[in-house]
C-alpha cells in the first residue's frame, strides 16, 4: 500500500508540474502576442501618417548610416535631378498587372549624390530576358545625365533582402529578382548611392515621351496582423490546460472519497 501511495503521489506531482509549466508557457506566448499586436498597430499608424504627410527631402549622405525601416520606410519624400536612363536595371516581379519588371533607374540629384528611383512597372515582352546588360558607369556618371530635370514625390523604400520566397539576384548574368540597391549599384559601378530607393507614384513616370511607359503608384502597403488571433489561441490553450487539470483533480478527489467510503464500510 505504501509503495502504491507513493507512486500515486509522485504521479500527481509530475502532473501538477507539467500543468503549471504548460499554463505558464501558453500564457506567456499569449502575452507576447498582445505586445506584438500593440507594436503592429503602432507601426501601421506611423506608416499611415508618413504616407499622407507633407513630402520632405530624403535623407542625405550624412544621415545614410542612420536610415532604418522603422524610422524612415514609406516616408513621403521629394527629390529632383536627372536620370541615367542607360543604367536602368530591370527587376523581375509579379503585380496585379501581370508578370514584368520594375524599372530601377539612378537619379543624379541636385545635391550631387545618386538615388535609385523605381520608375514603375512594365509588362514582360518577348526578348526582354535576352536584353544586353547596361554598361558600367564611368568615373563621373552624372556628367552623362541628359534630358530635362525630373522631380519625384514618392515613397522611400528600403532595399529588399532575399527571402525564402524570392529568387537570388544573379548580377553576373544581369538577372534581378530583388530590389537590393547596394548590390545593383555595385554591379553598375556606381558609388555615392543612397542606401534606399524611391517608389515613383502614378503620373510621375519618366521619360514622358518614352516608347516603354512604366506604371507607377503600385506600392503595396500591407502589414499582416494576426496577433490578436494568435493571442486568443494561446490564452485558450492556457485555459484548456487549467480546465483539464481541474477536471483531473476533481476526478481524483471523487475517487479518493469513494475509496474512503468503501474502506469505512468494510470496517
């Protein structure tokens, strides 16, 4: 009897410890998701304010090292200068308008540095993948800028790193799948380039007289926000653990009472 009693007591302790650990884990995960929910709502609010704010000058070279997605992405900016159309990089993409390319063109700004402008989307045509790569830039690329001065009021975007669902850029064969500005700039032989690019809006696609007209204004601003669902799921699991442990205790107490009653009757 003593051995059985000790075994039963040990099993109850193990069950209690497991229940407490599981409850604490699920409750902590739920609390973390609540914090993530608040962070996501604050992010959405900040981005919404930036998108609709009065345009400002984009960060200059003195601020490039401090530019981050959290502090600057989707900020509405205005920049002027002349395009280096010959150095346009075509980045493959898929949009609501089909399969095609983003046209990433360096702009020689009025301040003297370079910034890549996403001039917009063009659909893929036969022979596009066989186009020759743009030439390497010379030591003074802005000396070759031509055409009238352009002014862009668009959204500041951070470079796109390769992700699990994105193909890796192949600079050697001029195949681009991600708008990774530093890598593109290096492939074109460009220096003094801003570590971000700017999405041009609809109506500001340059040059206006080109045979290939890109479509701007296709920036997708969407932040998945499932944190409330996740939080409720974790809290529900914590409640299930607590409720299950309560039912086990209730069952064990009933069994103990029935055993005690049986023993009393036997005596």
